[in-house]
C-alpha cells in the first residue's frame, strides 16, 4: 500500500506542476501579446508606461512560473527532492 500512495503522489505532483507550467506559459503569452500589440489594452489602462511595465512583469512572472513548473515536473518524475524543493 505505501508504494501505491507514493506512486499516486508522484503523479499528482506531476499534474500540479504541469498546471503551473501551463499557467506560466499562458502568462508569458499574454505578456508578449500586450508588449507587441498594446492597442487593445489601452482602453483598460490609461497610462502607456503602466501598460508597458505590466506587460514585462507578466512576461517575467510567466517565464519564472513555467521554469518552476518544468523543474517540478522533472523532479516529480525522477523523484528528485532538490528539484521539488526548488
């Protein structure tokens, strides 16, 4: 029974980290979209400086989340404690 629990936890960690990775990719995609074509978002945010800063912030957070999600997926599959703690 303990091996079944560990196997289940391994796959649950993988799925959770895969969701974090996908969310990071989506955030990075929105950041790139806002940085490349800010015209659609200028109605919501009046100041262009805030829009530009927000786009780069979304891009940075998205890249960081996707990197953490990827390392978490690798750590879950390899059962690597340092990768999971990172």
